[in-house]
């Protein structure tokens, strides 16, 4: 009997050494929490749920999306930064907690340059400058917008989804590059901002293409320029800001996927592989590209380098504009 036990032990050790140990210890062997630091129903939430469903099918485990909104996304991001680095807690977020919140909020409980394992940027989209229906007949191009701002400095209203949001920072950057100044009107989210824009309560706004694409197509909002390095595939007749005469306003809103720092290399490789499979599946990506989102699906190294550049860029814009989170 002792000889049998000894042989069994030796066999287990041999299998473990060959990487053939029991799969009960392989990742994932339980459900994975996917934190979205914004309310349900928005672009980030939609992307997170679509990708999580695909990962769940691939890995035969449940990827549970949990919305932890508040404080420019920093509440949910802080939860992930504090979580164990075991692959069972992920963060799907827009740029806000990664590159904006650190420059707006004092005492942030995490350092985005050090506290995350960056996996991939899932999608990106340029912003588009749109004007309300009442202004549409008078504003035909970006030069008309600049002329209006210079004629009425600080009076032309720009709706945004909140202080420090992508649309707010894009407006600030545009004012800095064009030598103008508008009136910032922050809302608690993109939906109410767009509602008031449609109703003519505010003059214009830089919104994510996917958020206002249908309103533009329906003729309810007029698109003036997009902030991409090239024209949007869903708005091919709308020039870029550079084409329209204002340089340096290339801005993309993006959604990235990260985990706590020090994620084990094997888990990181599995996760990234699964994400690439999901983001390259035409059945999944069509729902993104149809509304103007562009699939990125880059490497952890590329995301890490991009995050550092975005961090420095928005720090300068925020400091130059004297922007606060209030």
C-alpha cells in the first residue's frame, strides 16, 4: 500500500512538472468580476457587457459586470486597484479614471501609472462638434464657429456630460488651439446634455460620434467637424478639425480594459488572448462599428505606452485651462 501511495505521489509531481496538473487550479475556475465605473446603459457599460459575454463563452465561466459609478470613474477604478492580482477582477473604463481624474482630484486612492496591468484598448471614437437645430442654418463650418466665439467670447454655450469628461476636455482644447473661449455647461451625463442640445437650450457640443450619430443622420443635429486623425467611416462627409483649419485638436474617446498591477504572466496572456478573439469576432465588432466605434485591440505594451502619453497630454490641457472637477 505504501508503495502505491508513493508511486501516486510521484506521478502527481511528474504531471505538475509537465504542466498537466489538475485543471481545478487553472484560470478561470470561478466567476470573474468586471467593474464598470459608470452607470449602466452608457457606451462603456455596453462595450463591457458585449465583451464579457464573449469571454464567458470562450472560458466557460461567468463574467459578471458590476457598475460602480461616481467621482469621474475613480470609485470603481480604486476598487480594482485594491483587488487581488489574480485575474478575477477586471476594469472596463473610458479614459476618465486612467488619464483625467488624477489631474482633477486630490488624494486619489490609486496611481494609474503604477497600479494597473493594462491589457488592451478595446475601441475608440473621435468626438464630433455638433450644433443645435436653431444654429444649424447659420453655422456651416468650423470657421463659422470660431467667428461666433470671437464675436461673443464666453457666451456661446457648450454642453458636456460633466466636468473633466472627454467632451469637456475636447472643448477646452479646441478653445486653447483656436484662441477662443466658450461657456461650459456641464450635465450629469451625456444623455441630458444631448437632450438639451436637441431642444436648443445649449448651442453646441463635442460628443462621441456613437452618441449622436443617429441624431445627425436624422437631421436633428448638424455635424461641423470630427476630432479624429481621419474622417469617421460613418460620417464620411464631415471634415476633421485639421482639415477645417484648426490644428492640434485630435482627440479620441476610448474604452480600455485593465486589471490590478502584478497580474501573473500566464493569466495576463490568457486574458489578452481571449480579448483579442472577442474584439476580432465580426459578430461582436459589427455592433460597435455600425455606430462609429473603431476597434483597436492593441497589446498590453501599446496600451501602457498610450496611457502614459494621454496622461501627460491631458495634464497639460487641464492645467492650462484651469479646469477643476466642480
